[in-house]
């Protein structure tokens, strides 16, 4: 099962299309139970995802590979190695596990700064001790990767990838990572839900890209596929991708995505790729 479960919704009301806010713990239990039953083996979380880690720990995550992420290192931290270790140990304690499959840098540039060498040494020490299995980075753009690989041996890269944001592939990095034995996880399969929205409810601030939405919805109108099925099938078509991280707000949503993943499309996808970072990077949406 290529699907992995993103858990930010378990700790925060996340996503432009989020209708229900933070997922309640009883629903989290049901989502994880279904995930186990259908063979999803990876959970993606982060220290910065509200109380997501505490929620997962309370519900129980036995049998899952856990990937979490370090937050930004405060400028006033003197002993970086100690800070990293304390953050990781606290994270594992909240999660109720002894080890993590992956530990990602939420801000990869911190591997390069003044404290970068100390961060790398701390991560490599935790890996050598078996506290974490893989060192990774969570990126917004493939342009971040060249300097990161010069600073550290990376085992896992998580990056956005969808019908609109195809940079990981068009830059050649997807194949390069695969050839180098680096595990590739993609996120933002639906561009935070924008690709699932009917054209009539897409927020006005996204109208500068109306041509993309028109092409997308015209294609959907002329094909017997759901938007979710098309988005998932597009990502699944790349064998270099190991896991596709998707977030859900209910067990029903998860069931729908799993069904969509089971039905790969035999159709050409519309060309709606874009390189405008104002659209591709959700952190810039508040400025639109």
C-alpha cells in the first residue's frame, strides 16, 4: 500500500478545505483501525502539529512506522546536540514508542547554518544508536536539495507532488533520489484540497490561476473519474515514489481514498502543471 497517513488533522484544524476542524480521538481510533486493516503501515506526524503526537500516543500506534519532524531550532540554543536529543526523546515519549522510523528536518536549511554541523552530528548519533532509522528532510522546493545533500547523508525526502506541482519530477530530482537509494514520500496530493473543490467554491484569491482550474474541471467533466481518483492515480503512476502521504478527517474519507487508490486510471492526465510558488507553497496563500 503506497498510501501513508498524515496526522496533522489529529492535532490541528488544518487545510483550506477542512470542514470539521481537528479530528476527535474516537474518530482517530477508527481511522487507525481501518488503516491497519487495509495495510497502511506509515504515519506522518511532527512535533509542531499541535497535540497530534500526544493523540497518537493515547490511541496507540503499534505496528506503524512513525515519521516525525523536528521544529525550528531556537536561536538561543547553545547545546544543539542536547536540544535535538531532548526534542526527540520527548516526541517518542508522547508517541509511546522507543524508536522512530524517520526523523525529518522541518526546516532543512538549519542543516546548513551556523549550527548545521552540530545538528548533523546529533542526527547521525541518534541513527547510530537506533533511536531513529532514517534521517530526512521535508522540503517545499527541489531547489533545497543540492545544499542539503552536501551537508548530510539523507535517507528520506518528503516533498509536495501533484498534478499542479510537478517540480520534483521535472527537475530530475525524483529519479536522482530513487537512483541514490533515497526513500521518497510525497505530500499535497490534492494541493491541500484545492484539486478536490468544485470550481464554484474555489476561493477568489486563486482566480489568477483560473485557466488551470478551468482545464482541470473541463477534463473531469469529460471523464468518468472522481477528482480524488485522478489525483491519486497521477502520483501512483511514478514508481520512484515510495509513499504518498494523505490526510483525512474521517474514516469515510479514508475509505474513499483507499478505493480511489485501488482503481488506477487508464487515461492521459490534463496538463495543469505550474511553477508559480505563490500557488505551489501554501505558506504564501495568506499573502494572496
